[in-house]
C-alpha cells in the first residue's frame, strides 16, 4: 500500500523519502529495499510494457502521448528561464525546486539511478507506480495478482485513494512563492478531470464512476490543504478561503458522517479535525459501491445550496472559492452520468456558472445564486 499510514505525512514526502531511502519512511511506503531506481526504458521491452497490443502498449501510450514526458523539457523553455530568474534559482532543470515534480530522477543521487534511468524522462513509470526492486523483479510472476504486487511495495494506483495520493503529490502542493514570485501556474487538483485528460495506458473497469474519482480526489485535496495550513505552508490569505471553500462543498455532499455540518475553525484544532475527516472520507468513498443514483443525489444536494450565496456574512473571496469548487463538482458529476441520463437543460446554466466563477476579485454571489437556482430547476 503506497498510501501514507499517517495522513499528516504528505504523500509527496513519502515518495521522495522512498526514493532517497531513510528506513522509517520506507516502512510507511512499503518498500523494504529501495535498490536502484529504474527508468522507463527498463519497462519497455516488447514482451513487457513496450509492445503494440492492448495489454502491452503502456510505454507507447506514455512515450508518444502523455504530457508527463514533456515535464523535463518544460524546465528548459523560456518561460521556465524567466521563472528561475525571478526566483533566483539558477538552472531549473538542475534545481530540485522544479525537478521534484518535473523530473523526479534528478533528486535521486546518481549512484542510486539504474543505468537506463534518465533525468530527461520527466515523470515516468516509477513516479506513479513506485520504485524499488522489492516488486520489480517479481511483479511479472504469472501467479501474482494485483494485490500481491501491492503487498510487495508497488503503489496501488488502481485503488482511487492510492491514485489520488499519487497525483496530488505533484498537482497541488506547490510552494506559494513559485506562484506569486515565479508566476508558475496555480495548481488545482481534481482527480477525475485530470485522469480523463491523461491519455490512458490502462483500461478502467466497467464499474468505474468519474463522480467517485472526483469525490475521492477532492477529499484528498482537502486533506493536503489542511496539512499545509497546519504546518504553516501556504499564504493564509489565499490558502484559507480555498480550504474553507472546498470543505464547504464536501460537507454539502453529506456523503460521510465524518464531515460535521459545522464550519471548522481556521486554527490548529480545525485543520487537524478536517485533515482526519477528509482522509477517512477519501478512504471510505474509494471503497463505496458507487451508483448513478448517488451521483444524481450529490448533484441535487449541491445545486440546492444556491441560497447560501446570498449570505452576506460570508466574504466575497470565500464565496468565490466555494463557487470555484462547486462548478468543478457539478461539471464532473454531470459528466459521470451516461448521456441519456444527463438532464438536457443543465448545460447552459452550468456554462454561465463557469463564467461567473472565473474571476474571484469580481465574483458576484447574487448572480451566481440565480444561475445555480436555474441549474437546480434544470435537473
Ligand atoms: C512526479 C510528479 C507528478 C505526478 C506523480 C503526476 N503528475 Fe501530472 N503533471 C506533472 C507535471 C510536472 C506536469 C506538467 C507537464 C508539463 O507540461 O511540463 C503534469 C501535467 C499533467 C496533466 C496536464 C496538465 C493538466 O493539469 O491538465 C495532466 C492531465 C496530469 N498531469 C494528470 C496526472 C494524473 C492523473 C496523475 C496521477 C495518476 C498525475 N498527473 C501524476 C507532474 C506529475
Ligand atoms: C508541486 C509540483 C511542481 C513544482 C515544484 C513545479 N511545477 Fe511546474 N508544473 C507542475 C504542474 C502539475 C504543471 C501543469 C499545470 C497545468 O497545466 O495546470 C506545471 C506547469 C509548469 C509550466 C507550464 C507548462 C506549459 O504547458 O506551459 C512551466 C513553465 C513550469 N511548470 C515550470 C516550472 C519551474 C521552472 C519550476 C521550478 C521553479 C516548477 N515548474 C516547479 C508542477 C510543478
Ligand atoms: C502519471 C502517472 C502514471 C505514469 C507516469 C505511468 N502510469 Fe501506469 N498507470 C497509472 C494509472 C493511474 C493506472 C490505472 C490503474 C491500474 O490499472 O492499475 C495505470 C495502469 C498501468 C498498468 C495496468 C494496465 C491495465 O490495464 O491493467 C500498467 C501495466 C502500467 N500502468 C504501466 C506503466 C508503465 C510501463 C509506465 C511507464 C512507461 C507507466 N505505467 C506510467 C498511472 C501512471
């Protein structure tokens, strides 16, 4: 199980500690012996993941179509050079401030890299599936199931909770200075949309629901935000309304009794409580037998919140952050339904909601409330 056993340890930390090798963290990551970190080339022989058939074309899909292959090259472009200059970092492709997410192998001591592991590979197999020779040699055993491989230390990205932990490590927790001073794109983690956007080198089971991935991803995002606030990472002026906004949306799903309906205080006790509640909500939601009816119920509950946008005791920025997460939610929930079950009139009000939520400084809560009421009527 790749997931952190202690939720307060960020998965990213687990991942890098697992690469670097201190024994305490390795136990948490399930990697008993880190060995050499291999590169994608070692997975790409034609009998393994480098074939052309449906069952073996993972390397082809990743190397030809996956954005992650260009993550290293990005660090050598002009935009990255400007960022590095503003941040006074030197060469981004050689600085762990950037390579931690764009080319994780750079952060591994050269002596620990296998001969075929290249920093230029960007975000490759090991970044998501885990490193470590505890499973690499044995994972091809024909008598092994997915559970055996996971027990041996491979990351469980098939389970939505493990998958969310893997992606969020690079898709949300960014040092705010990179965004404010370096003008790095702000990162918003949303597992379902980002999974759809990544060209799939796997087949999702027929029982997969985008809405479930959405919920698990948002709960994990909230856990990581709570952890950042608890550790004084993040710029409170920005981070607090984002945290409160996402917390509000997940509470209104009322999917998990661990989320109390009360607003959490923005202090150490509140962050700790939301951290624990969101981690357990994510785990439980990942194991739920999801259904389209549940997706429809969540859509209705969220659409019914329109009057809350008329509450003038809530600040504009917090209203805007609620709205931002809410439109993402409505979008992913609608997309999760089969076309025939999607309410025909819902798309137009959703488009208006998206444009109203676009810019936090000019957010107009009353207009948003009106469009959300129209969306509710369309359901
Ligand atoms: C080791 C860090 C890392 C991990 C783990 C990771 N990503 Fe990424 N991802 C990146 C970086 C860096 C980029 C930007 C690539 C570029 O354009 O330079 C990116 C870009 C993307 C993009 C395109 C931009 C966007 O946000 O729409 C998608 C989609 C994406 N990742 C999905 C995923 C998913 C899904 C997972 C988990 C299964 C995942 N990523 C795990 C680092 C990572
Ligand atoms: C926490 C992980 C993380 C760190 C650290 C990070 N990035 Fe990124 N970066 C990403 C992700 C994820 C994206 C994709 C965002 C998107 O498209 O929404 C991205 C996108 C970018 C882009 C835009 C790519 C494009 O398509 O134009 C540039 C440029 C970039 N990063 C450069 C840098 C530089 C330079 C540094 C170091 C100063 C850095 N990044 C540090 C995760 C990270
Ligand atoms: C950005 C994260 C990411 C990267 C990079 C990545 N994978 Fe995956 N991979 C996933 C996810 C998510 C799944 C779906 C979960 C599953 O089926 O186990 C998956 C599934 C798989 C599967 C199972 C396929 C199936 O249909 O059951 C194989 C095999 C695989 N990946 C191999 C690779 C190889 C080889 C590479 C490198 C060339 C690679 N992956 C790179 C995230 C990633």
